C-alpha cells in the first residue's frame, strides 16, 4: 500500500469519527423534555394500536358512528315483518368517545358498568337430577319513575304479560352489570323478566354431581318447560349472552318446532368454541382475557371444591393457566368428554343454528376481543329464514356503550325494540300442541316437594329435604351493597317438575279376560301407580301402605270372599252328603 493510500484511509476514518462526534454533540444539545415528549408520543402510538383504539377514525368521520350490517335470507319473513320495522338496527352505532376501544369498553363493563339499582325476587328451582338453580325475577309492573325498584309482585297463572328469560355468560349471574342493564330496561317496557342463573352461581350451592358447561342445554330446557307450563298464557322470549347465547342457540336448534319460546336474541355468542379456543391464545392481549376468564373459573371451582375434588382433577384445576387447561382438568372429566376438542366440537352452536325454527336476532361485534369474528357462521345464518344477524364494527364484548356518559348499552335497546315489534306481530312462534308419549307435567303443589334452604357460614344457599317447615321462604336477593332493598319481602318457592313415564307398546296377543287375569291386571296397575307415587314424592312408606290397603281392599275383599265362599260351599256340601 502506498503512502497516499494510507493517508486517505486514515483521513476518512477521522472524518467518520468526527461526524459521529458532531452528531453526538448535536443530540446532547436537544433538551431532555423533547426526548420525553418523543417517548411519550411513541408510547401513545404503541398503546393506541395495542388496545385497538379508533378515536381518530371516529373523529375524522365526524362522530357519526358506523352502520349496522344485517345478514339474512332474501326471502326471510322475520326480516320483512319484524326486523325491517326496527329503527335501531337500521341506524348507526357510535361508541362513547372516551371508550373508543373494544378492550377499554370490555374492561369498563367488568369493573364499573354503571348498573341500575333494583332488587330481584328469588325463586329456587329444583332440577330433575337433584340440582338447584336460582331464578331471579323483576316484574314489569314494578317499573316506573325513579331509579330504584323492588320486585314484590306475583304472577297469576292467567297473566298474559310477556316473560323474558335471560341466560347469562360464563361465570356471570344476575348481579353482572350487563345483565342488570338488560333486566332493568326490559322490565321498564312492562315485561316480566327472569334470570336463569347457572348451577353453582348466584349464591346457590351445587346439590348434584352435574355442572353446567358451554353446551349444557338441559337446565334451559327444564326452566323454559316449567315456565310454559306454569304460565301458559304468557308468551316466552329468551335472551342469551356470550356463553348463554351459545347455550340458547344450541337449545333452539335441538328443539326446533317443539320449543315454547316465541322469539329469541343471542348476543356476542362464541359460535364455534374450537375456533374461539385458537383465537384466545393467539395474541398477548387475548391471552390476558384467557387468563382472566380462567381465574374466574378457578374461583367458581373453589366455591364447590368438595365436588370438584371428587369428580375432577383438583390439582390440575389449581394449576390451570388457560380456559383449555381448566376444561381439560374439570369440564371434560365432569361432563364425560373424551378430549377438550371433542367438548368444543360437540357444544358449539354454529352447527345448530341452521335448525332454529323460531325468530332469532343475533348481535355480534366485529372487534369483540373474546368471541372472534372468524367463528361467526355467516352462511348458516343467511340460509335460515328465521335468523337475522346484526354486526357492528365496534362494541367490544357485551359492552356497546353509547352516549357521552356511557349510561346506556346499544344492544339492550336493540333487543328490547326487536322483541317489542315481534310481540306485536303475527310472526311469534307458537308451539304445536303435540302430546309426546310418556311426558306428563306434574301439577302437584311445589310446597309439598320442597326444596328448602340451608344457609351456610360462607353465604352459599343449599337445598335440604322435606324435614323443614313447609312454608320456608327465600328473601329478596341482594347483589349490590348500594341498592335500596326491602329485606322483609318474601318469595314463592317453586319446584314443579316433569316426570317421564315410559310407554312401551306390546305386540303379543292379549290373554283371555278371565276373572283371575283381570284381578292380576288390576293389582299390577295399582302397584305401578303406587311405585310412581313413591318415586315422585318420597313420602313415608307407612302412608303408602295405608293408601295401598284402602285402594286394594275391594279387590282383596272380593278375592277372599270368592275363595272362602267356595271353600264354605264345599264344606257344607260334604256335610250334607255324610248326613
């Protein structure tokens, strides 16, 4: 290398060093406050995108909101006759400006929610397997001016006031903010509203080895059947939220035309649980929801530790870090599912929506952080003439806050308008009166059957046997310490059930109608009735023995008279012959 080349390389390196030095000196001249401002701006941009804010988008649109997208069959009579008359779903939805993020909306609903203040009337309902759930009522006749209401009315059997049945979401009960918003506003329209709490929630302990899950429709089926039998003149409407919406749609698909429900609404349904499971573990923000929901499930399991310890993997439940872990260690073992994916596939409502035979309005948000838009069954909803799907660009999970103060929820107004129009239209579903073989509704007094209450130290309410006094009463259910309650109000305790009696057809030839055969048939019939009576009421066997003697005495007396009379004639004839 020549001397000139060496000098040029050294000069270039010195120039580079001088350039970096000059740049460093220039950066030192910039005030620290400017750096803090730049870092703050960068942090805001990251958070804005991470939490999916859309304030700037709303600002540039003049805070006009976004239109609601409706998906329905082109020849749907439900859309033409009902939904087309609903102004709210044909309008625009504008999020509360300071809640312009699906995550902020969902968190605000969970931690604040601004629920209205009122008290429920609690009714304990005993299920066929011995389980117990709480039905929390708010009567439409109590809704009037003011913000505090008390449910102190009973419903007569001939009442024609519509009844709205609400099925809450995962680990939610009647105390949840969004449930209270829905119940309060529906009752203000003059309807009677009942929240069907899930097993083990609402302060009621588990009384059987059966737990609810995302596809457990038996409880909804029994409650709806009981309400239809108890109030046959009152049209029934059902509203499901989140997991409750999945349960409701699955139930409607299973029942088809047989359901007594006149109309329904499903809000923020997960639709496909397998897709939802993949979605909730995909990104960091979704994993936070996954963890939060898992903690809620663990708290639920903690309330019923004795049964979960016996039926499931308690150590696995305590170590669960996701909903999938909990379902693996608890739900699959209790519900007898082979795998978690099997449970998710069998319990997804997306495969049942095509069989829904009653008017159904489904509302979902495209930015729902819990129930992904990927799971929405667009084609199935479009193919079913009874289903109308309404989707909004924003809304979060069950939030949909609106107004500058976030005092109202858009989906609550939309559902109330839809049900009101449906109730006044000829498109309400009417159950066909088909007598199913072997199905009989019990009309016995529910007071004779119990159940009665035993309140433990931890506040859980459990059912006990008939040894208690017959007129045990449940007081008003208090779910908020700030509510103005009247604790002296009492509740009606009801447990009417459906008893299935097998009906087998015999194809063999009937025996000859001899006196002995008729006697055996009558005796067998009476014995069968006594067995059913014993199984239904669990009454004292002494009482059954007394009833058996009284009812069979004519038959037994006739048989004894016939036998002894015949023997007496034989003895008399033998005596006369000897003489």
